């Protein structure tokens, strides 16, 4: 899971938080 680049994070911080939380639940990278 490598969707959160610096540019992406700047435009969509909420999405990054969601993806990060989901990754923790799934136990993925």
C-alpha cells in the first residue's frame, strides 16, 4: 500500500488518514 505520496497527502489528508487506518486493520504494508 503506497498511495500516500507527499503531493497526494497535501491534497487529500483525510484520504491518507483513512488509508493508513485501513492498512493497520488489514495488517498490510
